């Protein structure tokens, strides 16, 4: 039987996940067509991708680059329609141009387009974890209400999705499931103490030992906030109570995560650290397709190590658990403060150890806030950014 062709919108096409997604799509021209591509401001890269993939539409989020995009597409003789701005991103994510949306924008900037895809009942390949952290309850509600699908792309959540009984969304609350175990590589500073961490640079923080990723998530991996965001993401995707989520440091990043059952069984998903596995899984699910990933050679690896996380040197993981227990609004504050802190660190306006301090201060200032609707969540996100910027300037 000929497989159905999926029409795929790749939001964040110029990023690390976008690149891996397009690699998998290009391997299967009979199954997938990239119909919508988007970028924030790298307009030349976007035009180049349009030459290769010939999508129906291209969106540049930065509206000042619209004319460059339009003229570039025309000059290349492409029929691809040029669009600009965040509203266009959401409109296209929810449009008939696609049935599948790869949510690979970084940060809360990806929230609106992810929600638009949910409301239009799309299959969402969800890499944009910040959208879940900012508005997990709302997103899961919209997915259920509109018959959308989520296949998590974050490697840990993709692993858990594969190890849980189906339907996997919400399945951690089912009888028989005891715990979700999220693995963490520990990042480039695993084993370091606070004294050594005081002077680390953005270059050191972005040099991840196992994964090649965008700069924001690389810093998050170095602080362990990435794992904190993932704990919150797992809570919403799988309906797992905070006390049933555990983090285990596993330096080799081969075991992507595990599910423990009440009978003592522990199911894990293993593979080489390459995001194309999760993306191919999400694109073809429930089928399996070639992803271009090297087979796992266990005897060459020889050993797999596991250890507890060091919460003294890396307090961000604890801050995320604290926010999760405090209620949904606190996670929105945590994410916004982290985005500001990471950006300041990357611009050398803040030290590495100032990242958790800034987030803790924002949580103290705004933890009692309430926010449920999208408008309230976005307003709280904006306030938390203001509080964080004001503290940085002080
Ligand atoms: P990246 O920085 O490499 O790419 C980000 C993409 O988003 C780019 O295409 C950029 O143009 C676009 N973008 C950035 N800001 C935008 C804005 N304001 N409006 C519209 N578009 C914008 O990041 P990445 O590493 O590909 O990560 C993307 C997302 O996937 C993040 O949420 C990250 O946490 C998640 N993720 C990434 C990996 C990985 O291996 N890279 C693994 C798991 C999860
Ligand atoms: Mg991950």
C-alpha cells in the first residue's frame, strides 16, 4: 500500500531541530512534503531552504525582512508565497497547507503557533518544550478538544511516549505505572562545583558533550534547567504527579528515558543521541522509517553509567520542581525568567551562577500570581520578563 503523503509545516526550519527534521523529510519524498517553512530573521537561510524544498509558503517572523524574502523567492523563480510576522505563523500552522506541524521554534515565542496547530486538529511534533511549560494545561486542553495529536520530540519524552501504554498522552496516571525516569546527560559541567562554575563562558556552556543544539537549550543543559523544563513538560504531557518524576544523570545519553511499572518492570528506549530518531518516529508514527541514524553498538559502548543529579551545584532543577508544585502560573514565571537570564548570560551581561539566582528572585516576587487563560498567561510572562530585566539592571 502506498503511504499517505504528509504535508509538513516546519516552524523553526533554520534551527537545529528544523535541520534534522528536513533531513528526515528529504529521505522520504514519497511520504513527506515540507509545505511551510519558517525562520525568525535568517532570511537568506530561509530562501535557500525554499530552493531545496519548494514549500507552498515561507514565513519570516521578523516583519522588517518581508521584502527581502518576497524578492528572494521571486528572484529564485519559486512559487512559494512569502509571509511575515507572528500572526502569519499561527495562521499557516492552522491552515490547510499542512496536516503536520513540527513545533521547533525556541522559547515562549513558539506558543501561539503551537496552540493554533492544536486548535486546527493537526499532528504536532512537539520540540518547543517552553510552550508546554508556559501553558501546559491550556495546550493539553486544546489538543483534546480539537482532536489534535502530540508526538513529543524532546528525546526523553519521545522515549517515554514509546514506553508507555497507548494512548501515551496522560498515561502516567493509569494504574500500573509507578514512575517516569528522565535521564540527563549532566551537560558540559557535570561534576563541577560552584567555585569552578563561577567563571564559565557562553562558549564553554554551549559545547555540549553529546548533542549539537541551539544556544538557548545548550545553556539550559549546562544549568540543568533543561531537565527542569522537561520535568514540567512530562507532568503535562503524561499527567505525572511531580513526586512520580525522577531525574537520573546518565552521561552517555544512550538511554533516553524510562518508565517504571508497579510489577517491577522498567521499560527504556535506547539509541544514539541523534534527534532524527524522534523526528522520524513522530513523522511516521505508528509506523517506523529510516532516519539516517547509525545503529547502536552496545559492545563498543561497553558500559552505561547512572548517578543522582547534584542539586547544590545546579539549583535550576530544584527551582523547576518548586515551580511545578506551586501551580501552573509559577512555571510561566520560571520560564520567562530563565529566557531572560540565559539571554543575558549569552550576551555576557550576567554570570552563569546568576541564572538560578535571577529565576529564584522572580519566583519569590511572582509565585502567588494566578493565570489560566492565554491572555493572563501572556501577561504574566511579560511581567516576569520585566521583573527579571529590572533586577539585571539593578
Ligand atoms: P535553534 O536556536 O537552533 O532554532 C530555533 C528556531 O526557532 C530557528 O529556526 C529560529 O529562526 C526560530 N526562532 C527563534 N526565535 C523565534 C521567534 N521569536 N519567532 C519565530 N521563530 C523563532 O533551537 P533548537 O535547538 O532547534 O531548539 C528548538 C526547540 O526545540 C527548543 O524549544 C528546544 O528546547 C527544543 N529541543 C531542541 C533539541 C535539540 O537537539 N536541538 C532537543 C530537544 C528539544
Ligand atoms: Mg531533552
